[in-house]
């Protein structure tokens, strides 16, 4: 009888130990499941944040692309503005230096009117009107200058700036005529590369890309090292896209 009692006691404690171990396993399992659930929730939150960040990155990239396109579109105008400002500085410096008699040379040979400050003053006055964006008055002043001083070395330049006045006002037919006259009348003038460039720009504005490409390519071929040729190459690349 005592033996049976001992057996029952041993079995009881064994079962008790088994139940304790089972409870421990269940508790550990529940803790692991809770931890997995937390990790899953954290993963969902991370994925949501990543998706949001990806959307924001795409929006920023779109804005950057748009800004880059705007900057590219502004580059020709900025370059022209820089050239105009440089020209104004040159005029001011030359007017302040009595030893310098030339403001902006077009013809290679000295003109008979060289040394006559009146035609220089008239030219600078006309250019001042252009710089002040008073284009109609500038056209009248440049044309009056060319009529009064037909032998001046600045006539080619005046003709070019008349074209710029018309171009800025979107009067492309008159602009094209003025720029073309610079090229044909003063083939050795220093404004010829710029005039050829603006002929190309004007033809683009007139929706004649084929003729524009022809003019721009002619500029690159004839004056490959000029700043105008560099701009023409950029424009040709864009026209080819």
C-alpha cells in the first residue's frame, strides 16, 4: 500500500511539473506573438512612411526638373542681358577715357567721321534709350543717327540694335530685316555673329525651324570660336530633339 502511495505522489508531482512547463511555454509563445504583432505594426508604419517619402521625392524631382527647364529657357535671355550690360560698361569706360575714340567698332577701316564726338553722342543717346527699354524711341533715335551719320563706324551696330528693338517687341518681320541687313551690309562687322544668331532666333519665333537651323549652322561654320556660335550650338541641340 505504501508503494502505491509513493507512486501516486510521484505521478502527481510529475503532472504538476508538466503543467508548469506547459504554462511557461504558452506564456512565452504569447509574448512572442505579441512581439511579432508589434513588429508587423511597425513594419506597416515604416512602409507607409516610405511610400509618403517616395511621393515627396517624386514631387521634389518634378519641381527640380521644372526649375531646370525654366533655367535653360532663361539662359539665352540672361546671356543677352549680360552682353548688353557689358556693352554699356564699355561705353561708359570709353566715354570717360579721352584717349579712346572708338565706342563699338564695326568697320575695319577708319571712318572719315572718326574723331567727331557728335556722332558718338548721338549713338550713345540712342543706345541709352534701348537700355532703358524705350524701344520705339530707340528705333527712332538709331534711324535718325544712321541718316545723319551714314559714314559713321557705328552704323552697323545701330542697325543691329534696331533689330533688337523689333525682336523684343515681337515684331519679327522687321527684326529679321534689320538683322539681315547687318549681315549683308557689314559682312566684316563685329556684330555679324550676333546678327546671324538673332536671325536664327527670329526664324524660330516665326515658326520656321528649318531656316533657323540653316542660319545657326552657318554661324557655327563661319565663326566657330565666337560666343554667338556657342549659343547657336546649344540652340541647334534643342532643335534636334
